[in-house]
């Protein structure tokens, strides 16, 4: 079990080995347990909530460490329970001694994510906000941090709650009609009902569509660097990464597997994938590399098509690849240091063209600007609701299907009870996101991915 009523839990909330470490304690006996090992100016049992105390952690007569202790009384704490946070020195030995003392006095070691699960169970946050806590901890860029912060503060949950309340109002009117079915009355005006369903469906679709961008900003925008052998793919990867991450040589087929590097451009994380050159070969290893290139192309949000030939065609260079409408494709003319005059040549390519030299760095800043503009994170920075969680996306997609079915039922004058069932299904799927509707198995799976101490 991750959650046990009455247990007081303890864990280190920060890594050991640094200057300081925070040890967290939460539960009915948190203050009493801490008071038995803490020596300050006064007993913690009489202390007010949201106060900080200087003192010592002791084991009998032995002083273990000088600490600062923060005390929070229920319900004014992260978990909604009595909670203690002890700032100790970061030595692994000191932290383990402090935790061992608290366990000896009656606490137990916390499971992964148990503090946040208790906050959810106490109504301090809903499930979407709890998952945003984990996303905030894992954020590797300004953009992913902004998305998680917006969700954690409840803007996303507020929108979902509004949608769910609308749908609950609709179903209550439809079910009222069922109670008076023999009298053939309509409590829900069909024109208003259609408008409300259409508006709700449009909002659900908008949220679901935001997942493509949200997931990319959260996990890193995948950029496939592709082209024929020896056009400078690995050299460009190394230039963008600021270090030698891929082998560079004049021998065709040097890159036989994909090489991935993460870089941060303007607060957005990009995952650059250097791929094997696309060409015909009987070499089995090269063939495997080319297959992985095709896979990288399918997954990429941005495609950098490299060529050192002004007259080259994408169909010839990237055989079998057709860009999707969601992908940004850039035609990158490389090695302009060898042919400077090409920079003035016009292009008939349907794709934006950038001329550069990965060797000298000329034109690379233009490419960085293009990458940043292709992954527009402005909405995230402005607090727009952007879906970045795959579980949420699947729930929204299912809600979208149910709402579409309800609209079809309304159009075809299908019996009210069947239409009401579709709407209730949409309510169910939206409710699974915020936790109004969930199962213990789902909760265990979600919180098991948290770090211990959070």
C-alpha cells in the first residue's frame, strides 16, 4: 500500500552529499515524533504553524546535527497533515542518522510519491495538479517548466472542471426528460443543447491537439538531421552541440546508427538526431542504420534536410519520405565555405532554405533561430493551457469520440437515453484526468513514478 491512514512517514526530500538536505515528516504523529529528538528553545508541541525553529537533533545525550526545523500544522501543509521539514547538513551519514532516529520513534519510510499522494487524498490538489508536480521536478527547460507550473497552479484543472460541469448539467436535463418520458416533454432545448455540445467538443479537441506541442516541449523537440552521405550531418550536429559527439570523416557511411544530442535553444529543449546517410547499400549494418533513419524521420517534429547541391531534390535525397503537415522541413545548403557564391543563388524549393558552413559556423545562428521559431513556446510562457501528459491526451481523445457520438445521436434523433450515455462517457473520461473518477491501480501507477520524498 502506498497510503495508510494514521501512519507517519519520513524521507529525504533532497539528495544527500550537498551542503544541506531536507528531511520530511508527515502524519498524525509528525510533531510528537520530531519533538522527541529535537532540542530547541521550546517544545514543538506548543509551536504555532508555519514557524521555523533552530535547535539540535539528538540521540540520547549525543548531538547528531544542528538543524533548522519548519513546522506546519494540519491542514496548512503540503500534505494537509501535520508536517515537519528538517534542514540538516547534507552528509549521507547525518541524513541517515536523522531518518533512523525518526523511524525509531515511530515513523516509517515513505513510498515513492507518497507525500504528493497524501496531498491529493486530502484534497490539497487534484490528480492533474499532482502529476504536474512530477513534471515540474523533471523539467529540463524553461518551456517544460512553464507548462508544468500552469498545470500545477490549477488553470488546466479549472478548464476541465468547467467542461465537466457543463456536461453534468446537460445530462441532468436529459435524464429529467426520461423521468417524464410518458408525457413527451423536453427540458433541454435541442438548439441550445447542440450549441453546448459543439462548444464543448471544440474545446476538448483543442486541448487534445495541444498535446503534440506540449509533449514535444516536455520531452524535447525531436529534430532529424538527414541527407545523403558526406553532406555534413555529423559536423552540423557537433557544431550545434558545441562538442564532438558524432564521428566525422570523408568516408561514406561513417555514421551507421543514429546519434542523439540534447541542446537548449532559447529555453526550449531540442533532441537532435544525427542519422545514417540515405543511399543504396548491401552492407547489413548500414541498412540497419538507414532503417533507423526512416524511424527518426517519422518521429521528428522538425526535419533538417542537408544537401551540398543547390539543384538537389528532396525526393531523390530522402527516398520514400513524405513530410507530414505537422512537420517543419528546412532545406540546409551546407559547405558554403567551399562555394561562397551559392549564398546569392535563388531557390525554387518549397521548403525554407538556410545556407551555412558547419565547419566555420557561418549561418548556424540563423538555423538556431529557425529551430526556436518552429517550436513556438510563447503560449506556454503566457500561461496557456497545453496538454503534455499522455494519459490526459488519451482521456481527452476518448471524451472527444463520446461527444462526437452524442452530436450524431442528436442529429439522427436517437433516443435520449442513448445520447445521455454518450455524454456520461465523456464526463467519465474527463473526470479521470482530474481524479474525480479513478481507481487505486491508476493512483499506484501514477505515484510510483515519483521520486521518494515527494
